[in-house]
């Protein structure tokens, strides 16, 4: 018997192996069986192709079957969904965008003391030349106030309301009720069970995301995604959840969502309208408080692979920081870009019995109090003991860069301007991929290497680094920026490097334009010493206040006992304070709620603002 080779999977290699096997096959006497055969002849070649095809097909099928059995190697989404089910994880459905509006109802018939906005009242808006419907998920009742009916902070959700009814035939978990719409938003579902066609008594059933506290009388249902991508309802068996009765009617109400396509930037003015009347009264002009946002698509296979194991390890309860991160990510996936969690005992100052949470929004810099309250309510159902969440605002630091790049003019295949654009793209890509989230540090050498690798003609680069913080002052209100409220850079500061954008202060009845500058106390600057912060008039470089505050060069802490701003210049909304880090701090590290961003400042001499990114190129002939 000839030696068998079974390691090849390629079609051509398999065919060669088959030919070698047949040409070298011998009988029991050791004589070749297939002598004088032309294995490239048309008839035999077709048979070998067929055998090779069958072998290759079976090898590929076996490989795919093995891959689809494991979450990491699964290629098909339905395989990942099936494996995630064993981990107790249900992938996220499409999520509808939500907006907040205010409006007043006029000319109400009979002037009642209260009026009610019914559930599913439609409001429309236009996004990218397409019309979308938003509805309120809860009825809202308001009282007449000074003769007017004012609805404030009404949350409306994008989607078309639908209702689907199932009849129970075989009670128990063996009968599943598949909702036929693929784009339903599971978070908007309301499930009620009616006793029969003749008995209209209804009971509301709630989604169970774990088995804790559930018994045979619990009016709950379970939700699972099936291989087609639709969701199915599963009810209890009388032990784990109340068992339904034959003839019961299951009514499911939900919204069909357009997902992330209805997210609107806060920089755009979004308008809503409606033709609906309330108690005979017309709805006046609608004021948009928060543009529609938070919409997201169905969870992708990549997200399932990432989230399912972490959800399983958390066991759907909030104990450690990883648990909180997973749960928050699952609650508002389109809103939250990054989450940082740490115990109150690790906080400064310490806050025992608290878990500190910092949230970085996917767009903008602010997460509304409504969203925070919703997340807090959600977490309270998952927490242990009496630990309560407390939200901390992200602390943003901006990296200001100036880089001088030397290149070989003879080997440069583009123009110097195009080289600058390529370098800018490299820097922006580094920040987008490696920063902009919690726990992501700026590595000086890594960026310098990436700049060198941007083009083969580049010979080297020299980066000047500054770190910036921004303060949004309340005009003519005095703040004490010391101790816990001090301005903190958390890194060693190069003495004499502090600078700021221009702002106005009142001194002795007069208003002066000023900037901040530091002056080391010691004649020879001490990197571990302190300095005095002075207010300098940038027009004539005169000193307006010789002792405005202090700076600790070792820690980067700036203290200002009385910080009062009389005004800002141009269209400024903040004061930007920049420092150069000491050489040992060129790798800027972050902690807890800190995030690093690329400085987006543009040059403005009137406000003393430098560009956030400056690129200079120098060509040499070598």
C-alpha cells in the first residue's frame, strides 16, 4: 500500500496526491497495478477532478463546521448568536434614536384642569431629505399653568408602532413566538397576555434577563434571537416563570426602527412638527431640547464576539469595574464611546459606598442628566449591597504638536505640500486609533516612528509637545481654584513654559486684557520647585497682577485663590492653558476619567491662540 498524504487541502495538491497514489499503487505481489496509464487523459482526468473536488469540498466543510463551533473563529453571525445563547447573552437589537422636545397646547376645548398626551402620539422630522416618525412611549398628563398647558422635556422615540398577536396552542417553553420584523427595537417592547378571545383581562409580562428571584408565578418572558435574525418570545414552564394557558392571546407592541440613520448632530437645528390635536387643542411651535441621538444598528458579529464572554463573566450583575463597563455598554451602545469605573475608596477624595463612573459620549462632550439617571436606575437593579453609582465628568487634556520633518528632496515622489497632508493624516490617524478614550496613553516615540514611516523620503522629525487644559468660566463669578478644585496637569511641568489664551479681568475699576505666565521662584529653575503665576497684559507686556497664583512644577498643579473673568475675546467660550512637559513626561499617561485629544485650535492673534497642529517640512539634497 502506498503512503497516504492527507495534509493538503488545496484542490490542485489533492489531485496530484491522487495521481501519485494511483501511479504507485501495487498489488500483493508488489507489481504496479496501473501501468501504461495516461493520468492526464481526458476521461481519467475528469474522474480525478471529481475525486479532488469531493475531497476538497469535504475538507472545507469540516473546517467550516469546526470554526463555527467556537465563538472566536465563527464567521457566520447566526453561529455567533447560537454560541452566545449558551453564554446567556442575547445580542442587541436595533435601537431607536431619541429626542427631547417642549411644546404648548393651545385652544383646549372646555379648559379642563389637566390634559393628556396619549402614548404613540406621532411627531415628524426631516433628516437628509427623508421624513421620520417619532412617538412618545408613555402617556403624559400635565396641569393647566397660568392658563397654558406646557409639556416640557418630553422624550420621543423614532419608529413606527406595530402590534402583533399570537395565540397560545402548546403552553410552555417548547412553543416559541417569533416576531416577524427584523428591525424592531426590543427596548420599546410591551408584552401583555389576554386570557382569551372572550375574557379581555390582561396581564403585563416583563423581560427576564436572568433567573434571579423568578418562581413559578413570575409574569416574565425570555427573549432570544434565532438564526434568521428575528427575535422570539419564550414563556415559563410553571417553575421558571408562569406557564401560559392554551387559548391565551399574547399581544406584543413595539417600534420598527431606522437605527443610527436618525442620529442628528447637536450642531444642526432639528425641527419637529405634528398635526395631532390634544383634547381638541392644537400643539404650538415645538422646541427641540435635545436632537435625536442614541440610535444604533443590530449588534454585529464582531461586537457579539467581544461582548458575550464579558457579559457571561459578569453574570449580569455589577460587582467589579468590568461588570459595570459591560452593563453600561449594553444599555446605550450608540451613545457611550468609552467607560471608566473605579471604586469610591480609590477616589480622591475617598467616597466609601460609591462606585465612580465616567462616561465619554460617542459625539460631543456632554451626556445629559436624563441618560445618566436612566443608567443609574438600570445599574441599581444589578448592583450588590448598598453600593450606589456616582457619575464623574470626563477630564479632557489636549495634545498640542509642532513637528519639524526633514526629507530627502531627491527621493520625494510628491510635493512638499502633499507630504504635509500625509503627515497630518498620520498624526490624526494615531490619535483616532490610539487615544480619545479612557486608559489610552500618548506614546511620544510611537508617534515619532509613525511620522518617519509616512514616506520613504523622510529622514527624521523633531516634535515639540505641549499639553492643554480648557476652562469654561462663568463671567464675573469668582471661583477658588485651590486644593481639590485646582487646575491639575498631573505631569511634571517645564519651568517658564506656562501660557494661556487671552481673557479680560477687572482691576481697580479698569478692565485689562491678560494672559497667564509662570515665573520660577528660584534663579536656576528647579524641576521639583514652584513658580509664581502672573497676569500679563499681552498688548504691552506689563504686569497686571504679580501674584495671581502658584504652580508646582513637579506635579503640574496650578492654584489660583481668586479666579474671576470679566470677559472673553472674539468668539471664545473657554480659556486654554498650555504647558510643556518635562522630558521624563513626554509619554503622557492618563488615569481614571482622563482622556487625551488632539488640540483642534486654530491660529488667532487676537485671542493669543496657537495652532493645535503645526507641521514644517525641510527638504535637503543628499
